[in-house]
């Protein structure tokens, strides 16, 4: 297997960062780009859709963070030539991977577990926003949670690959 074939996790993390960053950039520039499908509490959702300056600023920050994510993900493929130290790349990749997987599963409140509990009636939605909560749970279950799971798996695979390539193995591989 070639070096590029083993780096699919890093390339996948970069591609997910591009997709997410593009959506946040579009939202920062005024597009709705799935903003109405964001699983937020109703009061925050209204502020988001009304283009509250805080949310617009957050979209710019998230678009910038996604660009940095692309650079970091690609740096894990060739850490020796990167400006970022290898251990820092490892820490970033693993932290982002675990965080995104936890988000997708539901440890952080959103995710497969919370959505299924809400949609099956085990955890009832707020009465005044029941229809909206169910709609957002469906979107989270079918779009956001799988996306964050994929992105998290890509980050952990990038970190795993980078961790398996210790400094000595890295230097040897780069000499070839």
C-alpha cells in the first residue's frame, strides 16, 4: 500500500473541513446553507436565522478554523516538513477526533443517542417546540451526526497513522 493510500484519514479530515468551512463561509456571507437545520434551542435558532452579529462573527471564526483544520490535516501526512511539531499534530488530531465522535454519539447532548431518545418518545421534547425539536432531531440523526462521526473517524485515523510513524520511521519513509 502506498503512502498516499494509507493517508486517507488525513485527506478525509481535510475534505470534511473544506465542506464544513464552505458552509460556514456561505452562512457568514448571508446564505442560509442549512442554518435552519442547526440543532439549536429555539431562542438561539431565532437569533441565528435573524443574522445576529454574534452568529455572523461565529461563522467567520468557524470558517477560519476549518481552513486551519485543512492545513493541520494535511500536515499530518508530512509532519517532518510541517512547521507544526509532530506531537502537537498528534494531540490536535486525537482531540478533534474524540470530540467529534463524542458529539456524534451524543455524549455532548446532540447525536445519535439523544436524537433516537427524542424521536422514540423516551425523552419528550419541549411541549411548545415539539414539532421543531423532532424535525431538528431528524436532521441531526441523518446529516449532522453521521457527518461528525465521519469527520471524527478521519481525524483519529490521521492521528493513529501519525502516531504509528515514530520519528525514526518517519525519517526512513521520507528518505525513500
